[in-house]
């Protein structure tokens, strides 16, 4: 029994020694980390603006992509894809006097997409040429030139600006500024 007790005491002493060595090692690591904290803090502070810029850049590219998808869907007259770009509560404003232009004013995004279908769908050919996309933060402006040919040789050509707010990859709001004189002439309507 004496050997066993002696061997247990020796094993405990050995284990205690290992624990003390590990504690000393951890103390050294903590001391080194604490000594490096000011340097780490400076590095983090210097990285923060770059990280924000990268996040803004990624966000800007998402907004630009959604706006390009909008233009592509309009050009292809893919109204399902166009509708899917909008958030459930998205709004779509069209500039103009409501007493002269019934489409003018604010409406739900999906309603505006439905209103586009008979106009653009009735054209024999149609393209929406992107002249430029400018993005800042979650807001982008699309400058475009819709060009279409309809029945009986009717032609349509216009220019417009469409401002969009995009969040989480979905259109939240649209503000469209287009020359309704050109559209009404194509449709055979008077202002």
C-alpha cells in the first residue's frame, strides 16, 4: 500500500506541475496579447474605413445589378421577372399631372408592372436601351431610352430617368420621369 500511496502522490505532483506550467504559459500568452492590444486596436481602427468602403462597394454592386435586371426585364417584356424584383410593399411613382395623365402619381409597384403589359406587350418590337446607371448607397438612377415599333408602322422613342431605392436585393420604391407626350403620340391619345 505504501508504494501505491507514494505513486499517487507522485502522479498528483506531476499533474500539479503540468497545471502550473500551463498556467505560466497562459499568463505569458495573456501578457503578450495585452502588450499587443494597442497595436491590434490601431490595426482595427485603420481597417474599419476600408471594411465600410468594401461593404458600400458590395451594396452598390447589388443595387446596380438589380437596376440592370429591371432594365433587362423591361427590354425583354418579362413582366414576371419585373414583378419579382419588387419588395412586397414597393411603390412606383410616375411624374405628371393626374388630370391629364391617368398613370401619373403613386401606385403599388405590382400595379405599375401590370399597367406596362398592354402598352409594351402591344408593340411588335421593343428594346430598352440603358444609357447609364448611377448608384450611391441604396439609391440608383437609370437613364434609359425605350424604343418600340407597333402595328401599322407606329414608332415609339423616348428618354427617361428612373430613380430606384433597393434594399436587401429588392426594389423598395421607383420614381419614373418620362416624356408622356411621346408615349401618348404613340398610343394615339391627346394630352
